[in-house]
């Protein structure tokens, strides 16, 4: 997959379960490692280590492209991340910015 602003950090010959991508903004998109996961893609935010970024539904992302779209929206200012309690611990949920078109 070629996409502007993205660098693949993982070996392309390995399984998708080990894939990792870095955006020019510093955000990482990582597969959770489970081969049968329904929501396998999560975003790691370098500004908030230890808190993963999830979609507005509260889950990670089903598709790599969806996670990348979210990171690109964050970088462009169309989306923001808000800290949300989730048992156990906290996550940062990605939400739309009011008044900004996608």
C-alpha cells in the first residue's frame, strides 16, 4: 500500500499481524497481533505514550485504511482525540471537530 506521508516500519514479507506504519506526524498504526481480531488496528500517539487512540465508536479500527484516515484527519485538524475512561484504564477516542468539514 502506497500512501503519501506514511512509512512502513515492518517487513512486507511478514504477516499482517506484525504490520506497523508511521505517519509523518509521528503517529503509529499498529496491528494488535491477533490473526482473528475484528478490530485489529490501533493508533499510538507519540504525545500520549501508553494511551492508544481508538475510533469514535470506542473500538480500534477494522481496516488499516480506516486507521490511516483517522491519523490523517488528526494531522489536518479535522479530528481530535479526547481522553475517555475505559475499563481498565483510559484511551483517547478520536472525534470530529465541530464546524470543520471532513
